[in-house]
C-alpha cells in the first residue's frame, strides 16, 4: 500500500506545538536522541482521547517522531469505525499509524528503558480499543497488505492475555 502523506499538524496551535517540541527535545535529551514516549492521556490541558482538530494535529506531531502511544491514539482517532466524532477520518491513515506503532513496539520489545512502560500501556484500560482496531485490520487486510507475522503473533498474544477478549485466529499462512 502506498499512502500519500497528509500533514494536519497545523490544526494544533503554534503554542501547543512549541510545548510539544520542548517535551520531545527533553525526552530525546534523556535518551541520547533515541526515544520519545508520551504516555499521559493529557498534554498541557488537552485530553488526548477527546475529539478535536487540535488534538489530532498534536497527536500527529508526536507520532512524527515515533511516539508509539501517540501513533495508536492517532490511528484510533482516524479509524472510521470509531464512533467518536473526530474531525478527520481515514481508514488508510488509521492503518498506516496503527501498524507503524505496532512495528515500533516490536522493535522496542527488549529495550529495557521502555519495554515495561509499553507493556503497561498495552494492558491499560485505554489499550483494548487499539487492539480491537488492529485485529480488525488484520482480519480485513493481513494477506492483501502483507501484515507481518510478528505483528499478528503479538496481537494474538495480547488478546490471549486479556480476559475480556478472545484471540484472533488467522487461518492463512503469511510471509513475514
């Protein structure tokens, strides 16, 4: 799948983006320029889970530097089946950000600086909606869009270890 990048960062006001940049630089400084992980559900008084154009712009700003939590949040905000009234919706962009987050998560599986924080996020009360979204994408597009077997395995694992969910089953054989 080829997707044309669409920037809507400008939906967030400049002062909010400046504060986000300061947060990003602070985290990069503490991780020698390697990681940004903003897990809190609010930023400077903005609820990152509440629909607004400003929040979508802010989430894209954090996602642009590889913040996994922001990528999942942005993906879900864009997901057309999300019943919340976010200003922008796009299944292709939701797919892109969801799988970028999943891939980033798997790449950090053994990074001691963040692996426990990411596991806590994945088993938080916020995460099931992201898991359902990714499982929906896997169900619809695993073969056509060549979803990594590692990502499928990871989301099966998450589903199996959540009492509220049943594991996703994939009957087809996929190439990694």
